[in-house]
C-alpha cells in the first residue's frame, strides 16, 4: 500500500486522554493513546456503550461543544490542542458524516444542503454554486441538485451529506456508522465511494462502524478496537482476524472467518484473512472441504397449516404508481419469516396492508383460511401485533407497567385480570425486575422489549416487527433475536421486515423478497442469499460464506451455507443451555 | 394526503419566480392597505387583485381546502359576534340610520351596520389569499433568506424555515404513531366519546414529542458541525437575486398602499367611505 510507505505525519494524537460526561458517574474514556497519521484509513469498532461514538464526538468537537464533560490529557488535531479550539475551527479540519442521513438533511434540496457550510462562511452565490457543482460531481449527485430529500434513496442522501462536508475541503473525514441505515448492496457502494475519495483526494479517513465485514470489503490500514472506554487493539485487519479478540467483545467477525474457525482452522496473520479477496485459499481448502463433508444434514420440521396467506394483493396510493402488485404468499403457523427488499420496495406497505392500516385494492388476505377483508384495525390487532422500528414512536406512558397494560385497559379488561397478564408479558420479555420502573431508565434495547411486551400482552398469534435490530450492535442484536426465537418456539408466528442479511440467514428459515412492489423470491433464506440474481435485484448481497464456498470449489455452495447455519445454531444452543 | 398541507411544491410561473422578499413586501403592503381603509370600493379592488394573483400562482384548491374551512368558520363567527356585541357600530361610524327591520331597540338591522360588517369581512377575505400565496409559493429557505434580508436575525429566520420544513415530517410521524396506537386498540374515530378521544390523542402526542426532540438534537448537531452560527451574517444558496418583475411588483404593491392612503385622505376625508350622506 502506497500510503504506508510515505513519511508519517500525525494528524490526530490522543495522549493519556480521558473524558467524563457531566451527566455520568464514571468516565466514558480512559487512557486513550492513539496516533492516526495523514492519509491513513482507520476503522474504529466496538460494542455499543464502548465509547467509540464518544471518541468520534471528541474528534469533531461535539464534545465539549454540545455534550459537556471533563476532559483529561491531550488531544491534538493537526498539531493543535482541541481544548483551545471551537467547534467551527475544528469543523474545518474534521468533516463528519453522521449516522442518520435523513435527519441531518438540513436544506430543502440537494444543492442547498450541500451549500450549508458555505452559506455559514458567507461565500457568495456564484462561488457557492460552482463549489456545490464540483463537489456533488465527485459523489455522482451533480445531476440531482434540485431534488428534495423525499425523492432520494438512503444511499443518495448519504452521498449528499458526504458532499456537504467535502465542500469545506477538510483533511480528515469521519464517518459515524455509515452503514446503519443502508441496505447491503447500497452499503457496499458507500464503502466503495469512501474508498475512492480516500484514494483520489488523499484524505485521512476514520470510519466508526460495527458491521466489520462490510467495511473490510475494501482496504483498511488499521482497525482500532474500543471496549469499556479503552483501546483494546490497534492492528491491521489481517492481524485482527488472527488475534481472536472480537468474539469475546461481542463484535461479529466476518462470517467467512467464523466458518474457518468452525472448520478447526487456526487463522494466522499470514493467511491475510482481513479481506476475502486476499485470503490465502490454499491453506484452508482441505480442512474446509473436510469439515463440510462431515456435517450431517438436519431434518426439516414438517410443515404446518397456513396462518396468514395473501392471494394476489395489489395496492396503490395514487393511480400512477402501484406500490404492491399481485403479491401472493403463505405463512405457516409457528414460522419465522423475513420480508426483505430495498427501501421503498413496498415491504412496509405490505405490513400496513396486513394490519389493516391501508386497504388493499385487489386481492384477499386470509387468516387461518378466514377472509380478513371486513376486519377493522382493532379486530386484526387481536390476532396480529405490530411493533414499530423506533420504540420512541410507540411508548406513551411514563411507567413500564402502564405502558404494557395500555392495550388491555383500552379494551376495558378489568384491572385484576390485567395484572397477571402484564406480569406474564414482562416475564417473557425478561423485564419482570423493571415492573415498577419508569421507561426513561431503560436502554434502547430494553425499550424495544417494552414495546414488544405491550403488544404481546394482547396475546396475538402473529407478531410483525419492523426492523427489529436496526442500530443494534452484535451483542444486543443476538439478545433481541434469541428472545424472538424463544417467543417463536412458544408458538407465536413471527414476521420481520428487515434488510439485515445476517438476521435473515441465521434466524428466518423462510424469506419473502419484494422488489419494486412485486414478489421476486419466496424460499429459504439460504436459497435467497446464494442466488446472485435475486440478491442483485433486491439490493441484497450474496453472503461471504457463499463466496468462500465458491472460491474453495465446494460443489454445493448453498448446502455449505446451510451447514454453517445449522452448526452455528447447534453451538449457540449449547452456549445458551450452558448458561 | 394530509401531509401535503404545508408542503412546498416547486412550480414555474410568475408568482413562484418572484423573490420571497418581494412576496413578503407585497403581502405586507396589500394587507396594510386593506386594513387601513374602510372604503368598500377600494377593498373590492384589492380583493379582485388578490384573486387574480391566486389564479396566476396556480395553487390547487386541494392544497388549501382545510385552511379555507377554518377561515370560513372564523369569518362567520366573527360576523355573528360583531353583530351580537356591537349591533349599532355602523350607525355610530357613519352617523346616519337607515333601518331595514327591527326586533327590539338594540338589535335593529341598519344598512350602515351591514355595510360595516360586509366591509370587514371583505378585508379579511382579500388579505387571506395573499397570505396563502406567500406561504405556499415561497420555498421555506428562500423565505428565511427574505426575512433575513429585511433585518430579521438569520438564526430566528432559519428556525422558522426549519419548522416549516419539518412540519410535513412531523405529520408523517404523527400518522405512523397513530396507526401503531390504533393497532393497540386506541379508538380515534367519532364512535368514541369526546373525552376519551382527547385522552387517546394525548397517547399519540407523547411519543410524537419524544421523536421530535430526538430529531431536534440530531439536526442541531448536524448544523453545529457545519458551522451554523459562526458569523454574524451568512449568505443564502436559495436566495433569489431581485429581477425586473420583482421591482415592478414591489412598485405596484407600494402604489396600492399609497392609493389606499390617498383615497382615505383626499377622497373620503377619513378611513371610512360614507355613501349615506
């Protein structure tokens, strides 16, 4: 790599740096010693609450400008102590692309949003137009200057925020979870774009992200692992894969690396496992093939009766554009199903049709064979519970107990019957100890469980969840998904709307793929994620396990992926039992 | 859809292409001229003008239907209350009494009272379309730019523009939250008693407020990071340089205002036009 050979000029230097929020009893960061050199591309990983976002805030000046606290030690950016600078001067050195590109869209059009920093610098109109055009061309958005944020896809919005920080000609680019709201294929393009800008414009790039595998799809100089407010590792991706520190921290390592480990292969730095492209296949081929052959095919459970089926459903808001076209499917009792597809493909609308929020124009929905056409929202809600993506959008009572009891109280259930039901729902969701707590004391993941409990309390047969794991790190993701799995084993049919491929692969044997309002796939998740055609049309990505299998010449790559999933379920099951 | 209520839709016509500053000044001038004068002839003239502008701006009726209903209710209420509380105000102003018919002494219907009240209604009726034109044909950011240009602090102007800009988002949030709560059994339809309905709506507002607060934190961080508030001044990407039409319209608006004052001073000798003497 050319960058490493150049002489090293430090642009970011943490020395014995620590930070404590005024609102918290303990410091969030301790003894940070870290140097990042000019032109480096660094990935910052860590579980939620590890302090990696706080570290990012220290770099861009949100700490101490917006989030107050006590700083110890020193942080120099481009040789200047940050304590002595204000956020404005810092923002000329460090450009930040925030996680939620929707919420940070300030302007009313692309051009205006990109120009925001220039406006604040009192740049004249002529010069402003010129710069905006130049920068938006770099991110391929130059043709869309007049578009409003509502007309853009998630990936495009991110490009706009990217351009918005590049107008300042900053030396350091900081990306705060750039993949969080993107579907897999768009995420891949985003990483490509970051890589291109890093090479062409010679910037220093820092990416904060927990989707390690997706970032490592392109070159990264170093990975810095943060946990409990300290730096636990600072090494090249190849070394990191060999070091075996990620799983213990609750960070997911790339799936293909996990597969190697399952096959009993000792990963060493010489294997170059940092990227699948660089992986030394000769060393791993034999043991991997051996492992694959030794796996026993699992019996598939017998199919049960259909609980929810759709017969040629179509829906449109306006005459011009059909949101859903001729969708038929059948979901069986006790299944765990994922509905996947790009943003705007119609998957949320499908959920709305099922819940009765909007009425289908054509076709019929059946619940256990019964026509649901005349059912009101309220009637459907007895059978089908709906959990929104953002728990803050659902919780309306200050106390957990009241929140969970709300649905029953509305239905006029007598108070003495409510309490045992609420207790049961809280117990299932692992919230019994918090029964008398206020909602505000809970973490995001716990709030999510409160919303699930408040729906479960009404004892629905089907639970629909919109992006149940969005914004969760691997640890919380596993926690939520294992919980849903246990609910499922108690007989609740679970339908998840998602674009998380890991979730699909590991937890939902059945996946329905929607693209452009049409159903383009309805099969097992393994089949879908090993089908390059469907994956491409639905903006998914073929799993790296499949690629690994193809590269090593395994005869039936899909079967290999299935073996991996079965093996993983087996080990995880044992872990859970051991606990 | 409801969320279209305050949505700015870009169109290409005479009114849309005017600068926000021009529209703001014209709106102020026209409104002031009808508020100042009680001459029904002049008010009718402005009313016709404002309807003309309305036509030119190509605002669709659907966009303003809800607003119109509120305005109509307000005007009707205003009309009735004026009569209820000061049924003889017309006589007082114009100094004559032309009785039409009488119920009792106080509520005698006079031509003067009718003229007074009709004039008042027309005042509102001519001002409101102009306000709507201004709101619906001005890009919120450009609106902020115009406010800033006539001396309002840019921070205040931007805050206002952001509110307008996020209003549709909030309505969308409201709809989403409302659906999720309805699926938990919350009844917002007219079947429910008013008291319960109000309580149920509260259950939507609490999450709405929290989601909005999240939004605000995010946006204000994003703005800080990109240097908002660094200088005393800022420039505007969306600001339109004033063109020939802008100056013409401003001149015309000023003339209308001047006309209103002239009519009062030279023709009527007071703010009232008195056909009864």
